């Protein structure tokens, strides 16, 4: 997947030259330090799904396709109610269990006002129990990957062995094997150059919904703008803070 973005490379290169000169650190060390700041900020700016939305998404997904081990179906009707169709019943013969879609256990007289037979109540509750168990399994798997788009950026820094200061769900997000294979980060160095290459080959790594690419652009251009402003007002303080955070001295 190729995504182009407009980056302020002229001001970035100017920033790099000045920081290298003012700190006396090598270009490679300054590049890694600046990259760490930009990528960490990009992770912070990248959107993540909320726990509430994740729960709602899992519930809505199951409400359209769940079938129990006995072949009984649980669905969300067009009016939002909870409906149940036992295996072997006639086509279109659904039983409304609740006026809202809520898969909790049913009593003999259900909230929709119908009285259920003992057999139907037992079948419905068994199906609802399996629904809740399936819901929990899917939620737990997805919960581990919450903020994985943010975590993609931090994983890049790990590949580069660049330390970062970050907290929250992104640091705990599970990056599965296929996700890791889609992400790349390399430090390249020659006699006359040094560069860092970041890549993402799939939407699951830095997906458009989370706006990770836009977050990187904003972080990159924001960093150069911040430096440009500091250079015109108080460069000495900016360099001192940058050096202190990254273990550099100030010339």
C-alpha cells in the first residue's frame, strides 16, 4: 500500500544540521533522537477505538450471524429487538424475547410480554449463553489489539532500538505476527549519508481509519515548525532541552 504525504523536508534538514552542530553529537545520533520524538508523537496522534465502541461492534457483528451449537439463531430485528428462532421451526417464525437487543438470560415470562414454554425458555437461554461466551472470546482477542495502530509506530522504534517515552494502551497493544511482518524500520548508513526508512505494507498496520499516516505527517511537520519557531525566538533553550532529553552536551 503506497501513501504519499507532503513533508517539510527542507526545514527538517536545516533542523538536523543545526542540532548536530549545536550538540556536537553525530548526525546518526541526532537523527535517531529526532526520529524517536516524531514517531512517538505520531503514535500519540493516531486514533484508537474506544472500549465502548469495541464492545458495541462485537455485539452488533454477532447480532447478524450467530447460530448456536444446536442450530438456534439469535438476531437483532430491524426494530432493535432481540429475536430467537429455534432449529427446525418454520421459515420466518421468530420469537421476540426482548424489545431491546440484550442477550442476558430469560425468565419464563420474557420482557417482550410473551410466556415461554419450559422447553423454549431452556433452548433460548442455552443459545444466549453461547452467544455471551462467543461475545467474550471475540472481545478479549480484539481488546488485546486495541490501539495496535498506535503500537505500530512504537514497534518501529523497537526495531530501530530507539528508546521512547510513551504510556497507555499503545504500549500494551498486541502486535500479531502478520502485523509485525507488515511493518518495517531500518537504519541505513553509508560514508556520506545516514537515513531511517519506515514502512507499512498493510492497512492493518497503519490503517486509514486510525489516520496513522496523517498523524505521522502532522508530527513530522509539527516538529520542524516547532524548531523553526524556536530558532527565531530562543534557540539556545530549545537545544539545551533537546540535549538534556537525549544525553547530549551543548556547544
